[in-house]
């Protein structure tokens, strides 16, 4: 391989990788000087002239002529008069001679090694450029094309044919990608594995929802409205706390838009994820109450030291506060940064007995299982059928029978368990269930209905809820909460 072929092949390869001319020249010069150092030990007295456009390469060795008997004849930048006159007979002592060095003089192996080195240097530069490019874009939205889908991740190609990876855990559960689909995602993180950068994309991160709002709501992009916090259960539900720096702008209404025109694309991009938009406030009690919406809070006790909040509400509101699968209370806890415990308001329970009073007779883990589903008193347990308790807890039927027996015995000893009081407890449980069932729509609302609902409620600055898949957010269907069961602490 001659110098022209080497330079031209490298130049074409470098241009295909979008390497600019100054960088390409620097790489070529560095590689050839490395070859020179390996053969001649020094390269200070060598000139390397490269023209990558036409493939020209010239290497000149500059040395000073000294007398044959001089002590400097062994220096790398000196040449004896006799050797210099072999190049040109007219040379004299003290003059400088420039001797051309051909690429073939380095040997075939050195030339092939130089070619491999040039290609490797370009690949290293390409990887470094990829890392620097996406390191600065962490948290920003990028668009790519699905190239391949595997069980654990999807391979996305950007406009420069760079490989981006979206793991299954960073996808929305309802996402179904096919090769050739255009997909938007946020750059979640950039990792370097064995010297190769790995770009991780995410559609499940809260930052993705935040960036989507910035694209759709000009007030957020301009800084007039600030997103204070975003929490998500990807594909199911999300809560967004917003605050306006302009008193004339309603942050909730601005995010929804006229007839939901602004939030409509966000909902569609997130596969019909229910979105609750909440007006942020520094008043912690009001903020917690808004976070638990659509449930209405009666009263609450805040323990700042332990970071816990005890919220009390009517039995028919407990299930709304908990939400389907506990999603609402978990998101509310993450939104306010405190653990929220929901309890039924103590109405007509003066003669009831707390489950904590049975610690000597019932094992603690059994009591914990009952409290998880909101059964915190003796009458509340007796008001729920055995099958319901077995279905909603880890308890077996024999253990539930033992619990029933112990509680009934305690009430019998106190002459406190009569038919009227037990029926009253059952009525309260039934009332909570009936309210939940009545609040759930018979048919799943489609996306347009959800947007229409958001538009209708955009005038309420405290809270706007969007439900596009299963139900209207203000009437979120929830799991049966038993006797107005309090929520388990959010995890």
C-alpha cells in the first residue's frame, strides 16, 4: 500500500464519520510521527506534510552537516560530510540537508499497523464525541427510530445512526414498538462500559413528562409557570405540582388548555396515562389535601420529625384517597415528600376496641396484615366477611377464624357486642363500598372524553384531574377498601 492509497482511504473513512479536517490532519500527523519515533527514536528534526484531499504525503528528515571526525556524528540531527555528499556533491560542513523519507522505507508491517491505528483513532474519537454529545443532553428529549426490539430492551437509532438503548424497565408498560417506528424519549443517563458509551433512554422517568409539558405549554417554557414536582406510575397515573409566578395566570388551566388542547398530546404520548395537575402551595396541609384529591380530607395531624402525616376522612372518601392498587396515596406521599396514613374519622365508635389492645392474644404480623387493609378496630374486622379478609391479606381461613373468636370473646366479656352495633358497622362498610362502586363509570372513557373533562375542570385552581384510560380522575375507581379501610403507608 503506497502513501496515496493510505491517505485517501483514511480520508474517506474519516469523512464518513463526520470528522472535521483539522482533527483528521492532527490524527494523521500523530500516527506518522509515531512511526518515525519507532524507526529513528526522535522526530523533532522531521517535517510531515500531508494533503488529505489528494492523498499527498511528504516526510523530510532535516540534519546538519558535520566533519567526518567530529564528535557529534552520532547525534540524531547530524550527518557526516561524506554521507551528505552522497545526496548532493556540493554540500559543505555547516549546511543543512533535507532528505526525503518514503513510506515504503518503514516496511510493510509498519504501514499496515499505521492503517489500523488510524482507523482505531477515528473510532475512539467517534465514541468520545458520542459520549460528550449525550452527556450534555441528559434530561432532554430526543427522537429516534426503532431499529430492533428485544425482550429486555429496544435499540433506537438517532439521526446520525448512533445506537441508543431503551431498557424494558424504562418503557411505559403499554408501549408496543415495531421496527421503523418513530419514538420520543428522554436521555436518562450515559454510561461507559469497556470504553464504549451506552446511551440509556427512558419514557418512564418523571423528566419525560416534565419535558413534554415544556413543549406543549409556552408558559412553562418561558418560566412563567414552574413545575415544582412530578411523580409517576408509568402508564397508570401521574401527579404534577405547578406554580405560577404571574398572578394573572392560572397554572392548572394553562397546563390543560382550552378544551384540553395542551394536555391532549401529552396524554396521547404517555399511552393515556391519568394526569392530576395540582396547584402548588407552601401551606403544607393544603398541599397534602390537594395531593390526595379527588378524596376530600376531614382533618390531619403532621409529624415533621418522623415525616409522617395522619389524615382523617369520611369512610366513603378513604377508597378514593387510596386509589386503585394504592396508586393515589403512594403518588401523593412521594409528591409531598412525607408518608401519608389515611384513617376513617371516628364516628360512633366510642365503644369500639382498637386492634392494638389485642397484642397479647393476636400475633403482631397478623394485626399488621389487618391494618394494611384498613381494619384498625375490632368492630371493623367483624364487619368484613372472612372471604374478603382472606382475599386481601396473607392470612389463611383458620387464622381469620381465630381472630374472629378472640375479638368476639373480648366484646362478649365486655357485654358490648350486640346485633345493632355490629349491623351499624356493617352498614358503614357497605356505604363505603357503595360509594366506590357508584363513583366508577360503567364503561372506560376514551381519550377525547378525558380531555373534555380536563377542560371542564380547568377553572378549579386547586386541582385538575385527567383520566383517559380507565375512568375520570375525579371518580377514580378503587379497590374495595373494606370497612372504609385506611391506606397502608406509601412505599
